[in-house]
């Protein structure tokens, strides 16, 4: 009796063996700048995304609880947490920013490193997290937030998280801060009396709490200190003193970063900017810190950038020109009854690009393909011109409409996207590159299209970057002022050159939305802000975009519907009912893993599996 094996069975067997082998040999963790191998690009999975304008937090939460939307498009107020955490899926995201106290390092005795470090050790940052943020925060020492892959927080051999007044007092004793007149208060090393004024805003609860806890830390050190909550904008000039390097002791402020780049380390605390308005608020001067500045700004290799950022933070955390207090935790929620676990972004959580791109229905709800993702947003889209929008809601929508050379992965690392690969060169690498210049050569994928079906090519990329650079006051122009050339030597290769050498130039070009040259060719760079494409449903075919979604319909002030681009370069075609019914359950389960973004390198094979499965084998 002979055993008959069909070609389909043989294919399945080979596929399963490949998957098993990949799982066995692929490393459990990949330490790489390019995390492309870890993240599946396939998507989108839903047929459309409905953005509903729901202006109040209460109304958005009610809509989520009533199964009217799947995602609250803004971060939640912690007061909602008890009502929803048992019913819905809540995700915690570290805020890309922090609350901090800046110290005037140009003023005696605050210019003494030991004095600032003593405060850092004595300060109870855990209490700040508990009292100011109800536990929804983490202590932070570095000026780079924990959510950033370049942060040293948690990597140094010491930290300032918990109050350690004994260490602080030892540092002050050794530095000569002694209570010479035995009045219970320390004098400066030169014997003079001093006190500390900690200025905070009176318009919010959190800075007042932080100011009070800082004063408690000073008192535990025997230092006379008082907190002054004031209205910054009612006759008090404290902010002017801080921003313009005037006379102040300490001020409690907050900051937020828009991205994960850290080239600002070379400016915000550089000695050369200690008198520059709005820069170097603590008036910090340190030659060792400055010595790493050139490497951070002008190195072209990521490992050199990483080294400089880490070493600058080590010096900064030791010197404590500011006391970074805490990094709060932001809350996001989604309807886990309809939607599978979402892919949170390191900065934007469920409101980021990845959550919408990878969102899919549960298998029990007809998934993973098809359906509508419903998102509540607090503001209407400002315009369908991506160059004239600034609100968070508008940015969320436009990111889904327009593609870019690269994307920031959920973990914060770069992923080539429309760019399949790229090469960087300086004069040392290639004599054809002028000395002091940096050249990027991007090879593009060859199946990207605009929403009207026309190919997206290197001409579009080169045109877009030149357009942004030449458009007066365009928000994308500032990063490109050093760009000397952008051209397409072939259909799917673009060359971009800058007149300076810096690793950071890659981000100057990588994330910008790619415009369709055939549409914008007749729109001059000078009139970039006059382009106002029609938002009526009948005219939406005239808005040509390049991303995974295109505009479906728009009702001003009420809703925006985006429909999946059926020609999208990374889109998977779902199996037919007949094909799915003949698929072994083991493969079907792995397909679902791919859909949820939970697969590792083995899931990369599944993109090929779908293609093989749909062929007549």
C-alpha cells in the first residue's frame, strides 16, 4: 500500500518545519537599532476607522462604556480608572516628559555640586509619585525620560529615588555647609547665611505638592527653605528670571518632548548657552559635559551617538543642575470585547499609529480581518492639508493617510518603511561626497502606491523634501535648511545630501509625509498653506494620499471616516471561506498571532505563507 502525499500537504509540512526551525534558532532578544526583524509590517486589518468627535472626557468615557467606541482617543484622567479597569483594557504609558526643579547654578551656594546632590539624595521622589500623582508616576533622575531608549535611568550604580537624608547631610558636612552659629540652620562654606526660595505655579495641585516636598527635604538637611506658589502670569516675573537667566533660586516646572531624539542635550545644558534665553535654564557650566557635545551632534554612527548621550547623562545626573522629580503614567483604554489587544506606542500608547494600523477584531467577533475601528477624538480635524495641522487629533489622522521613508516602531526604534534600506556616506567613505557633508542613499520598496493607484517612487520623495525646504514658514522646513540636494538617480532610489555631518539628519528626512508629485507639481512651495482640498464626500477622490488609509467621508464637527487602502504595499489579502476551511488549525492560530502583532521572526514567514496558500499549489 503506497502513501499518497499531495503537493498542498508537502507545502504545509515544509512551512511548519521552517516555522519550527525559525523559532528554535532565532535569538530571544535582538539588540539592534533597526528593529525591523522584530515587528511585522503587515496591515491594516480593519476595513475602516471611524473617528467620532466627542469633545468632553466624560462623554468619551460614557461612549466607551456603552460600546459606542473602541478607543478613547485621548489619555484618561485617573479619576476614571476605578470605573473602567474591571470592564475594559487599560494600558499604562510613561509620559515623554517630567516635572522638575531647576536650580540656579550660577548663584552661590547653589553652584556647589555637593549642595545640589545633597538635595537630590534627601528628596523623596517616591512620595512625589504617591502624593502628587496618586501613585501614577515613577521616580526619575535623568533629564531623558525612561520611555526613551537612550535614557540612563535605572542603569546607573546609584539613584535618588528614595529619601536618604543621612547621605545628603554627609555631603553637606564634607563640603563645609556647617551650622556655625548653632541656630539649627546651616551656613554656606564661606560662613554666610542663606535660604532657598522654591517658586511653583499656584494654578495646579501637583507643583505645589512638589514644592512642599522639596522644602521638607531641605529642612531634613538643616537648610532654611520656603515654597512660594504664585500665579506665573499675574505680575510675578519668576518665569522671566528663569528663561532670561536672571536672579532666582529654584523653580518647579514641567516639560514634554515631541519625539525621542536627544540632540537637544547639546544645547539645553551647554555652557555656551548659559546666557542664551530659553536655553540652559539652570545656567549650567561643565567642561566634561561639553566635551561630548561634538560627538553627539556630528557623529554619523549610532554607537557613537549612544555613547555620547550616556556619558552626558552620567555627568548630568551626578551634577544635578536640575532635580528631575517624576515621570507620570498616562492611561489609555480600549474595548477588549470587540477588539484584540492593541499594539501600544512607546509615547502615544493606544492613540499612536501602530494601534490603529494593527487593530483587528477578535476571532469571536469575525476577525481578524474587516470591520470598523471606532475612535473617539476631542477635536475635529483642522484641515486635510497635513502641513497646516498642529493638534493631536489632526496628527493622528494624517499619520494614517501619509507614508514616510521610516517609522518609529512601538519600542521607539527606527523601522525602514517606504525605504527598504539605506546607506550613509561621508567624504571618508566616498571621495565623491564633499568634505563635511553627509549623504544618504535610500532604496525604496517597489510596490508602494498613492491612493489613486499611481506608483510612489523616488521622484515623489525627492520632490517632497525639496518642496518642504523651499516652502517659506512650512513646519517641515526647519529640519531641511542644511539639505543641499535631494534627487532620484533611478525610479526607486533617492539620494539626499546635507552640508554637515550628523546622525540626526536621518530623522530630518525619515518621518516627513511623502507628497504625490503629480498633484503638488502645480502647487508652488510659496502657496503650500493655501492648498485646501475639499472635504466633501463627493470630492474625496481628489485628495491623493500615500498611507495605509484614505479619506472615506467627512462630516464637519462630527466624524471622519478613513477606509483601508486596498492597494497598500503591506496589506494582506484575507483567505476566502473555502481556503480558510481547509487550513490546518495550527497555521490558522499562527495567522491570528501575526494579525495581533504577537509573533516573532517566525511570523515574518507567515506573510509568505499567505501568498503561497493563495496560489494554486
